[in-house]
C-alpha cells in the first residue's frame, strides 16, 4: 500500500502514531499491508491481539481451540464474563472488531500441529507466539525457520518474562537459545506456578512492539538477543544470543517430531510400556493397554475421566465424561469407575467393546499423562488422551471461520 492509499479515516484513526518521527505514513501503510499470525488468545495473546488490532495490522490470524474460563479473566483481558464457555478466538475477534472494524480478523479453532503448521504459516509476514507449552513453541520456531518467516517469541514464569525475535536468516532461533527441549513436567505452567495479569500485559505488549518494529523497519528488533524482565524490580536486561556453530538447519519436521509431541508424555510411560515398545509388534500386548491414545482411538464404550480442576470443567467437558480432579484421583484411585459401576446408559448395545478401558484427559494432556503413569506403575489399567481437552476442541471444530 502506498501512502497515497491511506484513506482520510486511516489518517484520522492513526494520526498519533503517524506523527511519530521516523514512523509516518509509510510505516502505517506497511502495517495495513501486513498479515500477522498470532498463536494463542490467552494471557500473552490478549495484549498482543488488542494492540495489533489497534495499531492497524491489515490482517490478523489467530489460532486457538480453547474456551474462556472464569480463571482466565484476571489476566486475559480481551475476554469478558459474558464470554465464559465460548471459544477464545470468537471472544477475541469480537473485541478486536470493536477496537478496529477496518481490519480483517481470521480465526482458526485448532491446535498447531506438524500436519497444519506449514499450511497455516504460508503467506504470513510474521508469527507471534503467545502459546503456553514447549511443544507448540518449538514447532512454531521450526516452521518459521523452514519458511523463512520471523518469529516473535515470549514466555512468562512466575514474576519474570522473556521476549525475543527469532529469524534463521538473520541469526539465532529458539534452538540456539534453548538447544535442549525441557523435560516434560520440569517447568511448571501458570496453572501450577501462578501468574499476575500485569506481567502478561508487559510481556505481551513488548511482543506486539517487536512485531511492529520488524514490519515497519523502525528501531532495533530483538534479533540475536533476548530481553529478560523481572517485574518485582521493574528491571529489563538484554542478553546476546548467537547461533550455535554447526547446528544443522531445520529443513523439515521429521528430525524433531518428538519435540512436538511432548504433551503425550511418552517418556513417562511405565517400565512395562517401554519394554513393550522395545520388543516390537511381535510381543504380547501390555496387559494395561497403551499408555497414551489419541481422540481418534477412543471408542464410544471407553470410560472417560476428566481430571481437571472444578473451575476448568465449569466451562465444558467432553460429553459422557465423569469428573474426578487429579489430586483426588491420585489420593484415592478406588474412585475410578469399573465396567460394573460406570454409568453405561448412554452406550449402545451395538457399541464395540472398550479397547482402552479408562481414558484420562486434562487440558492439554500433560497432567493426564503424569497421572496415568503413576497409576499404571501400581498396576491400574488407565490410558491418557494425547492433547487433552484442547485436542478434543480442535478436532471437533471446523477448520477455519
């Protein structure tokens, strides 16, 4: 878009930023011509999406299958009480359109996976990663490296946060900053460690600013460096990051596919599970059944147990599932239903026999896999559903709206 194509309404709406020295109408035109994909409409996504909409990004695509919960509202300020139980992307789009009705907002109610990442990223100018798990972060990083797209990355833990811009064509990526993917369960998420809303605002706003800098050419983006913020002392420190000499470039997903499936927690399977996988298909099946399954593997007659907390299930459950919070289940495994005690009234006589018995699920598959591993270690036949409730929401939804 040339500066002459800025409409009178554009010049009025964006007047205060156009007046900035070094910004001007050319930078505004660049923003209006840009397509940004944002992963997540949660704690980081809320300020990212709000400010990118307000600043005039022409097209914003947001990907997130999750639904709004009451426990989100203290930090995910793009959502309201009225949105509880609805999809985050729908709530976010409504708010973004309310801020700026002149931009295009596209929504995708799916998880980012190796099967869809390259297709979703194709044609976008920059990706902003507001996700909350390592599998998605490394997948987004690798997809951007393969396609040659800049990635704005941010993360929060406790009272601290980090922000960086990764671009393999300019230098370092996430695999140079953190070469080893953290072991499953080694870093707590905000549901365990806690989080304050204003910190999400600080880091998310910084991420939005980095995207604006990359798209317009103003300032110095955080290439080859990571900015570390400590909210308790209001400090910012920038640490240089350099590409690891000799690190093979990421050219496809196959070499790192295990990194993208960490939510399956295959590494937490019991010794018997591991032995079974080593022996191969010629060995007898594990009497406890598989350690993990996908939603496609869960048959109608399987007994589903939702182990999320009370506040999480208030926004919805998989139809037919029963609710036993994780801590209560681990404290008293006898609460698990059996074929004799389970309510099978909704199960057709023609339904197939239960192939996996009891299937546990949580929000993303992390807690259910850890719980299943502990129960299986005591000989209790349970399995964990990969991806959890988010994967259920993703596969149950249309691809794009």
